[in-house]
């Protein structure tokens, strides 16, 4: 078996796939395979892939639509290699990406690898760094998903934490990152933009802010709230902080007053603070509530 399996999930991205596949086939090492998981596409994906499946390093798998996390998990189940890497269908890898990550993980004896990314827009390119905070990362990852990209894993470690949660249609990476850090798996960091992320308006991460926030809240309740309710005082403080931030985002970004109220109330329940009570957010929510009462 090849040492590395690169999983490329795709859903109706036929026209974008060739660049992603070519970036893998052009890697500076040879000991890899590419598993393309077609997650129920209805476009010309299969026809476009006919050009590539004759290459022994490329395999094509079709499944009924299960969403991005489910497609990624399917690709891993198809593999039996030492490492797995994930590449989205509209992105690319730098030519030496697999080599650099595999070398670093082997050198450190770690379970996964963090990297920087190159954010590519039509008229610009920007390196975005993974800023690893000081402190206990099992708590810091609860405060914020500080990682730009964690997409290279020892397969056995990825399986050990339960793979991707297929219920998390968005924010699935943060959910996995939390579980990796909370499980104590050692990591490596290559401070180079090995992953070329293509920003597109209307994409899965940019097209529906309220839905993304909804799944962010789902991650927070799954991990932060569970730890807080177990008696972890630090997790309780973090949960309150994050829910307060969620209230602001629901109000100012998604314009969802009900969700903003809900998150603010939850935040105050877990860590009541006079500073929050006098915060402009509370006054804004109070005015909106009063306005609703007058119109009823």
C-alpha cells in the first residue's frame, strides 16, 4: 500500500477537480494514492475523471450524498496507508506539501500536522499563518480554532478520535481539532503555506453565515457545554466567553435576534458578569425586545 492517501471529496465540482488532482499527481514524492469520493454529484464529474482514473495512483469512489464529512470519512475507509491527507475539490497542494508534512511528522513522532495556507482570490494571494497560542492547547482550541489547516494525520490517530463527525455539515474541522487536542495527540507544525485555498463567493463557508453560526453553536454545545457541566471551571469560563461572542455574531452578522438572546442568556447563566450586563449588546437586545412588545 502507498504510504499516504490523499482524499478529495467532491460534489458537483467537476470543472474544478482537474487542478486539485494535478496538484497531487505533481507531488515531489511518489509513495501516495489519490482517492476521489464523488458525493452524489449530478454534473459531469465522472466524465471529467475518465482522463485520470487510468493512472494507478487515482481511485474513484461514488456514493449517495452524505455531505463533506461523510465523503472524507469514506475516503479514509477506502485506504490502508500510514497517513491520510485531505484536499478539497477546488483547492490545491504545493508541490512539496506531502513530502514536507510526512517528513516533519516522522521526525517529531507526532500524530498530525498543522500548516499555513495561501488564500487565493481572483486578484490577490495572502499567506495566512497558524498562530499557536501560549498555554494549554486543549483549552486554547476551545476559545478559538486557531489553526489555518490541519489536514494531514496518522490514519490510526484519525480513526482513534472517531474521524469526522458526519452530523457537522459545517465547522467539522474545528470539531475534529478539539478532539485531537483534547485526546492529547502530539502535533507537528510546518510554518509554510503548503495548502492553496481558493476563496469563492457563495462557497460552503462564505455563502450562508447563519447556517455556519448554527453549526458553530452546535460544536460549542457539544464540547464546551459538556465540559462546563462536568464541573470543569476553566471550560465553564470559556463556554461563557464563546457564547457571548456567538450572541454578538448572531445579532450583528446574521441579524437573528432570537438566537442572540439565547446565546447571551446562556453566557450569563454560566458566568454572570456585571460588565456583560452593562455591555452595549445587552442594551441593544433590550431595545429590540421592548420594540417587539410594543408591536405585539
